[in-house]
C-alpha cells in the first residue's frame, strides 16, 4: 500500500513540473489559422498538414477502389469449373 501512495506522489509531482514548463501556444495557432490567405483550414498548418491531407486522401481513394473491385468480383457468378 505504501508503494502505491509513493507512486501516486511521484506521478503527480512529475505531471505538475512538466505542466509548469509548458507555455500557451494557442494564440499563435489562432493567428495562423485565422489569416485570410485563401488556403483551406486543413492546409494552413504547413507542410505536415499538406502531407497528412494527401496521405489521407490517397488511402481513402485506394480503399474505395479496392472495395469497389471486391464488390464487383463478389457480384460476378462463378464458373462451373471452380
């Protein structure tokens, strides 16, 4: 039981010290995302956002095509030789 209490103190202390060292980045991000530069909001974050967007769209299109292919294969009647 004593070990559990000491573990809780250590975890609380570690969390509290890291929370104090962090600074608030929300106002900076708000300025970036509220700029009127003609970009969609999902691309305003920079290169990382563009890459994640393209990866997501590629996987979505590939998955949709793969699903349509297997639906087409499943809808075709099998030959009597199989």
